[in-house]
């Protein structure tokens, strides 16, 4: 049985060219990038090239890119670094109730240390109120952390508008762009972003690698101490093959028009929704499918159909989908994103699945999935 993969918000398959680049680097360029002899200089050149690609992708300067182990480390570095370096200004931080756990858990840690964290509400589409953000800002606010694209709903936050609101204040603006890089256009200068986190494995790159954009003027303390790698901002011997692969993944996704990619994903969404409507399946879309949403994520609620039961049946039929964030898989707690949108008593919390597409997803795969999904849900709902 061939498995059809529709959980690209959790991770993406590596690009064949990325695999080739990593393999070649592993075979031919094993030097330590901190060494001054030729092998070390070759490794340093590889890292410099990848850094150039990363900076260009978000309109940053090369020396504003710090390679990390991924989105979680980047988020933690931005949050704890800001809190530590700016506590003389204030201890007030603003975020949202729908953020990724790698943002929310550091916030909870800071609360235990005496920081005040404001968690903005989101509506049923996962969007914050800009008026609420403006009201929450005070002279003591040192950080506003809001994700670019929600990992469970696909909701796109208005980064330029948020950046314009935050800019006149004392706060830094941090963006978790793990689901944004590759799916929407990002410009840290135009959007007034001070800190931005990414992850390679969400854009067909290697796992356990990402970068943090840190605006030059910030000078945050590092999260990881040791050697003087990454201009003393992130200790640890650089993963040269992985960074080379990340650079290739960035180049590939940068060459793809985001509007065309979103059109492709919207067409894939429509295949599923049309099939469900034709089969007279009772369902609701969690979040939205409009221009304010990244169409690589489709979160659906099926009345009376348990998430676990539906996932299991789809898995047995050869289809990989999710019940929510992969980072909370195995948890008995309901999706905090759906709770934030619909309340803790909503049936949607335990009756929803997340389908997510990637650039290798085909119409044929989605058509096969849509038919099987309609078949399984119809059987369960008509019991």
C-alpha cells in the first residue's frame, strides 16, 4: 500500500537536490568552519553562502542571520534573550493564545519569574484584534511575539500592520515564521520585524536546523554558551552539511512565486471540499479559506466523528493527516488553538483533523484522499 502524505505542516520531505547537496558536503567537506586552514575555510565559505541566501529571502543583512537547531531554539532565544536584556525597561510581554508551544512555554516560564504576559484573544478564524494589541501596549512592554502563519489553521497574521503598531513603542516585534517561510512573502524591513524564527524542515530542508533573524541593533544575549561560533551569538560547531542543505532549500522555495503556490493549495482544498459537499457530508472549516489564510493548511470539523477514530481509519487506508500540531502529538490535552478559537466546551476540539499540503502534493493524491475521507466520514456519521 502506497501512503499518501498530507501532513506537511508537521514536516516536509527533503528535496532531492537538498539531499544531494548534503551528501556531497558530508563526503567532501568535513572541515570545522572555525579552523583557519583550507578545509576550515571551505566550510566557512559554505556557511557564508547559505547565510546570504537566508538573508536575501527575508530582506535582511547577512550578519543578522544566526543559524540554530530549529524553530524552537530560535523562538526561545528571541524570547528569553529579550526578557533578560530588557527587564530594566519593563517586564510586560504580549503574545496570543494561538501561538506554538515553543512560544507559549517560554512565556509561562517567564510568568513564573515575575514577568507579566498578555495573551491576546483570537476570533473563530484565529485572528487577533489590532485594537486589542494597541490597547495592550504600554511603555513597559518589551516584546510582542506573534506568529506569521498559524500551524493548525493556516491563519495569516497582518505582520505589516502589527509591525507599524509596535514600531513607535518600546517593544521588540518577534515573529515565529516557521509556517510562513516558503508560504508567504516576508520582508523584515517593510514589516518592521526585529526578530524572526524559521525551521528548515518545513521547507523541504533538513531537520534540526533553522535560523533566527536578529536586527543588528538588538545585541541579545545568546541562549547557548560555549565557543564563539555565529559571531559569539550561538555556540556550537556548525552543521556545515545541514546548513548547505538549508541554503539550497531556501533557494528553491525563493524561486517559487508564493501567489502561484497558494493558488495550487487552494485548488487542492477545493477538491476536498467539493467532494465532501457532493457526498452530503456534514462538516465545518476551522479557521478560513480566504485571502487571509495560507491554503497549505485545511482544518476540518466533522460532526460526531472522533479525531482519533478518523485518523486511525485514514492511516489504515494509507493517508497521513494530523489531529493538530505535531509538537503536541501524544498529549491528552485538546488543541489549545481550537480552544482559543471556539472555547473549551466546543465539540470541534475532539472532532477535527488537519490536512496540510506541500509543493510535492499532487491533485491525484488529494482526489484519492477526498474520496476516502468522504467514504469514512459518511460511514461513521450514518451509523
